[in-house]
C-alpha cells in the first residue's frame, strides 16, 4: 500500500472531543495490517495523528511498512501544516507541507531526492486518505495531491447508495459513495454519524472499522497472492509465435490491443503485431527523468551499437537485465536511484529501461499484466517502443528483445502495479487452449 495522507481546506464542521478510530487493512481476504487515526481539539486548533502498519513476507523474509503523520488545522479545518513519513526495511521517506496565502508548499524526499512544489488550493478540499473523509466532502470541490506526478487530481464523488456493512458480526446500515480520480477509485461506506467505516480500493485493498489496533500474527506471503495457476501446455511457450488463452478476472471489457485479440473470454496473443498503435501511454513523471547515471548508461550502450537502432534496443534490454540483480522491492524510486541501488523486480527493470530508452531517443512506455514463469503466471511489467512505424515489445527482466506470447497485457501507465490493480476485479485465472 502506498503512502496516503489527508488534509482539508474550509471543512465546515466542529470537533468537540477527542476521538480515535481504528481500521484493519486487508489484501483480498487476508489481513495485512492496521490503521489508526486520532482527532483532538486543543483550544482553537485541531490535531490529527495517523499511524499504520502493514506486515507481509516475501520469499520468507519479513517486511514491515509503517506510516506516521501529524496534521494541524484551525477550528474551521483549514490546514496549517502537516508532516508524514513512511519507513520499512527497504525504504524511508518524508513529506511535509504548510499553507501561506492560500498556497500549499509541499516538500518531500519521496524519490530519494528533495522536491518542492507550490500549489494554489484556494476553494479546494484536498483529500489523500479516504479513510479520514467525512460526508462533508460530498458536494465539495475535492482534489487529490498525487506524489507520483506532483499534481492535483480532481476527485469525482458519485451519488449515494444505501448499503449494509458487516463489522465484527454486526450489520450496520451505511451510505456508500464511489470516489474516483485519475489515479484510483474507492468505494467508501459511511455510518449514520458520517464516519468512514469501510473502504474498498481499485488496488485490491480493503479497510474496515475495528475495535483496536492488532499486529498481524501470521503475515501472508505476498507472492502467493500474486501467483496465478496455469492450465494447459506451457513447455514451448517461449518459442511460440501465437498462443490462445481463456482468461477470467479482468475488469476491462476488452483486452484487445496491437498484439492481443479478444473474443469473449478467449484471448489470442501474437508475437507479430496485428497493427501499430499511433501513440504510447503518457509517461510524464519525474521518476523516469534521466540523471547523470542514466545518461552515462545510455552513452555506454550507444558505443556498442554502431548506429544500428535495433541493436541499440537489444543492447539496452541486455544492459538492464545484467545491471540489476533480481529481487523484490516495495518502494518507489527514481531511475537514477534504481541504477545506484542495483536491484529490483519487474517494475524497476521496466522503469529503468524506459528511462534509458527515452534517453537514447526512443518513444518508450511501460505496460503491465501477467506473464508465465516456471510454474505459473505472475503479475508483471515490461516495455513497448514505437519506432519508425513499428512497435516493439521488450522485457528487460527476462532479457527478451521480443517478449514472448505469455505476456498478456492488462493495463498501461505508471506506476505499473498500481495501474494494473485498477484493471483487475479479482484473482485472474489462465488456461492455454492453443
């Protein structure tokens, strides 16, 4: 789960007492952690403290991700300042901000490099953590600050629907709303007091009200959640020019694209593209911008290509494949930091390759979906390059210049895993029939 905070501008309700709420965090049906928020009024100020902890295992190794934040508001819930941080065995970063003359200044080292943004928030309610929302958000001009793009995104709140939420064995009447922005979607449930008692995100994370914060006693192996059983013959999938699958669990009505053709629940994947798309997905994020390390890598790759553009692509794939050790990484870094770090999973491979390819002059983006590896399918990220009227599919994680036909694309965009989860409604199942 990525870092989220909440702060608001001109929120018109009064807090008359100190209150603490606790929610359990689930991935699918498995509890992975807890979230706690305490709101307290002191004189003419309001303090909000948020803490959360998630615990999982990866390849048998424990991974604990903790988040802490403190926000200070005036009596009308106009933000004065905030401070938030996240830490785990693999990453640590902070974000803080303050408001002056209706301008929000946000400072961060979220990408292991200091950034500062000044944003006009006049007349806007800013929302980062839907679990801390109230019904007062409904009908207001609500925005989300996205730390990945460092931009405000408008949040659309749908109409109210009556529903029932089961909490600790009790059925509680609720009003449900759909919150939707460019980067995510949530189903948010409020009780009669207007408090959030449950949220379900498009990333597959559910949070539900509970009575106390309790650590997870037996953390799940997150890779088991990502694993997809494969049925059919996959012995020669790496050499096949075409494959036909039956796939279930994807949210999109159509998964057809330049090398996939869908009919009902059947998808044909071809090594040769059916057509060439006019453009690729937008990759406008500072995480992909080339620094000196990426530029030096591009220069090194160029020396060995002898002005052969196709060889240049192939060399770039091989460079990333050899340069990065294979390992699970739970954070989000710039391509510069990935290259310095020297290891990562498919998302780091795809991100670094995109940065290098763009520096080499290619139009490159990141796509995500599932891929077959050894004993089944796993969620995965890889790349596409649009060059001189042709489309190339490349996988730096597996060192594949032509990504094999077990690559089934479900989404495109950055960051790949977050975008991917938005297009999956449940656990995907795959069966090869041809």
